[in-house]
C-alpha cells in the first residue's frame, strides 16, 4: 500500500526521524516505509488541508489522472480556485503531476498523527 503520514513536527523531530531512518537502513531494513509530510503546527496542517482540498483529493483519487480543468468540472468549482488548491497540495507533496501534465494522487492512504500537546 502506498501511504503518506501527516504529522506535526519541529526541526528536532525531523532530525530524529532522519536518524531513525538511517539506523533502519544501516541495519539492513530496506522495506517500503510510508511517506511522511510534516507540518510546523496543527494550524498550518489545517490551513493546507481544508475541507475543499480534502474533497479535491478524494475526487482526484477516485477519478485518476486528469487535468485541473476536468477536476474543476467534477467539483463544480471555479478553475482558478481549483488550480490554487492543486498547487498548494502539490507543495505539500499530496498531489503529483506527470509528463503529460496530468495531476494525480500518488497515495492509496493518507493518515494523520498528532499529539494533543502539539496540536494545542
């Protein structure tokens, strides 16, 4: 399964995850691991992953590779707004674009992990 995990992390957490990954590789564990997208705060995560963008992700995943124009039609939304949302989600590595300029969701599953003390 192709999975990405969203979580809240500071710079120290980023380096801890990188060191853990290096240790796993050094120990010979080359198994596929979920992708990780870290946000500075819960507020930033919620700013990026709005209700409209979550619906966009779900629709795009169901539709498969398509154009932004077609996605806007499917969502019944203005092209410019969908274009803006797509680019925000591309910056967060939740949407990709292929050589044919089609956009798609490369993940089968998106999960979010957060600690209440970091989310406050």
